């Protein structure tokens, strides 16, 4: 049997990530409902669609009416194109080598421009390729994130220079918000003001403004004022809230769940140690289950003794050190538990649920990092 047939045999998989396409479509509809009819969505599907599986997610999003996609790197864009996805794809990340630029043209991707020097390299390289149409590029301004982007104060000069380069057409002007999820709007307002001033200056210099875009998930939920012609949701597409204050602004459904099989059920007596280092020693007789998922699948080892799982709709505690490929659960409360039953590691079962936000809180990180942490070893299985 080949590798693929084993992967596809998911009924017997040890562990997997389940992607609820109906939830993804629901989230798209919820975002669309917040937007003016002319405002389009650029779905952020970088980092393998935040760990959800970029190809399947992009296909579902495009079918749901999403018109643009964004990735971080050229290989991420090539992956989507190779899968037959034809929607325009913006690459957020730095592009300045000949190989990257050739791939951009070959695979019909659209680069971010952030300095005149970089734009010049791109222009020179594409001149050798003689593309049939000008390359669409997206000028990114830094308005306060202090990351990739041209200084907003130099917007007109950079715009003029890039506009004058042969074989390049500026398709959009964008920036990225650093604090849209903060309760204090001061920095965000400053960034909006800088973005508006920069675009007004470009207009005043005689240019017709291209597409403007600024809003990430939090920016979208702040309000229409930030939507312009295009919005760039990431996290909310996947059904999570960028911050608690947005919970009343939109009804989201988590798209991803993580499941594993129980591969052994055993009774242990009081005093028995469990897993490496005996961090757990039973203080009573109990029934434990082995679940086939570990830190090599993306369940952080630091969650040892700090996480729960759901078995038959009931929350059960994880016990003993999480190992590379499996972990143990205290399932004393569940009678007749059988080998082969499914454990929900993240997600919902019955009325119980465990969210990426719960893990993030426990670990002192953000849900974005939790979602991106699930390893390719876990097959992504789409439902609905
Ligand atoms: C430029 C840019 N726009 C939009 C997003 C989407 O952000 P979020 O997941 O907060 O919606 C990202 C993600 O990091 C980004 O880098």
C-alpha cells in the first residue's frame, strides 16, 4: 500500500485535523454582511491557511464568493496556482531575488512593493522576461507597524517612482494595522490618519488612486470606515475572535478541530506513575486512555497537565507528560470506553468545547499561533 492510501484511510487514522467547510462558508457570509456591496474580500490564506490546509480552504472561499487571496511567500502562491486556483493572489512577503521574481511572473502572482530599490530590481528582472501585460503590484506603506513597507511620509515619491517603472502597474495601495484589537484606539486612529493623508497626497499629485486596503480581522470589526475597497481577513475567516470585545460584532464558527483515536484503555492503581518523568502519579485507582497525538503533531508539550480533551461529549483531564506521538487521559468517569473511539483534542463534541483561545490563554500566546502550530503529519480532512 502506498503512502497516500494510508493517509486517505482516515477512518483509521491515529489523529487528524478536521476542517468544517460549512463553518468557513458561514464566516464568509458573516463578513460579507458587514461590508458595503462594492467592498471585496482578500482572504488571507498564508501559512497553509493558518494551518487549515490552503488548497481546500482557498477553493471553498473562492466558491463562496471571495475574490482575492493573499499568501506570505511565493511557494505558497505556487501551491495554490498548481491546484488550479485562478483568483488574483497577492504575496505579502519580501520579494527581491531573481528566482522569486521569475516565479511571480510565471505563476501569475502579484508582489508587494516596499522600497524603490526593490521595485527597481523587480522592474529590471521582468524586463528580461518581456511579460505580455504589465505586472500588477501592490504598494505597501508603513503607517506605524514598523514592519515591511515604504514610509508613509514618502508615499508620493515612492508612488511616482514605481509608477514610472516600465512593465509595472500599481493595483493597490495598502498598509497594516498594529493595534486594531486594542481597546485603546489611539494608535489605530493615527495609522488611519496617516494612510488617509498618504493616499490624499498621491491623489493630489495627479494620480487616480488604485484599490485601497487597510483592515485585518480586527480592523474589519472596528467598522466600515476601515473597509475601503478591499478587506483582508485572516483569523475571523477561521472562526476566531481577534479580541473579546468583538464577540458581539459578528457570529463566527470555528472551522478547525483536532481529533485522535484512543488506542489503549487501561486500569491503573493508586501510586502508579504515568509517562516520562512521572509528573503524574495516580492518587487513586483510575482508568486511563492513550490518545494517539503528541507534540510532534503540534500539541504543545507545555500543555502537559494543563489541558483537557473531550471523550463522548465529556471533558476529561490530560495526565502525565505529553509525549512526541501520544498522550494519556484520565477517563475514569467514562465506563466501557473502547479502543478506536475518537477524542476531540480541540473543537466541540456535544455541549463541551475546547477552543484555540483556551490553549492560547493557558500558554500565554495568541490563537493565531495555536492554529499555525498543527503539523503536516496530521492530515486535513474536510467535512460538509
Ligand atoms: C498584511 C496582512 N494583512 C492581513 C492579515 C490578516 O490578519 P488577521 O488574521 O488578524 O485578520 C495579516 C496577517 O498577519 C497580514 O500580515
